[in-house]
């Protein structure tokens, strides 16, 4: 008896836009270290209770969720993933400045700067 593998359409835990991936690729190239990955995390603080953070990391931890796009890898630790599930990570360069932006459907309130939230 042959087993037939079923393909399940599982949605990605979050959206990593082309704009964000391309900017990360540009920053990694500037650093000259192709092992760098963008780590996105949530930590306590900010004016609304939690704040987003971004850093480069060479090492993926065992509990990290990894997403790859356009040759770059995004890392999210297990604790942060619960707050970022379904969010969109984008990069905007407009009149208000150039920055990574997170659109988070889990945030019940956000601050004016967009870098902190409450869940």
C-alpha cells in the first residue's frame, strides 16, 4: 500500500513584505556578513506596555520561527511569535521617514510612534 502525502495549505505565521526583505538584504550586504538574519522581537516597555525590536543575529535559536524571502531570513522567538501572529512586517520610506513598520492585528492599542502596543 502506497501512502500519498497530503499537502496542507498552512498560512505563514506573519507577512514579511518584499519591501522589508529587500531592505534587510541591502543592510546585510552593507555589513558584508551573509550569515546575518533579522531578528524581530517583542519586549516589555514603551508607552503602551510592549514594544517591537529589530536586531541582526547570526544564530537561530532552537525555538525560533524562521521565514526566508528574497535571500534573507527573519527570526522570531517563541514568546514574541504569540504577539506577532498574523502581523505584517514592512519597510516604509516616505515623508515621515524610513523605518520598519509592523501592522499587528493583535494590538488592541498602539502609541503614536507605532513602536509600542498593548495586547
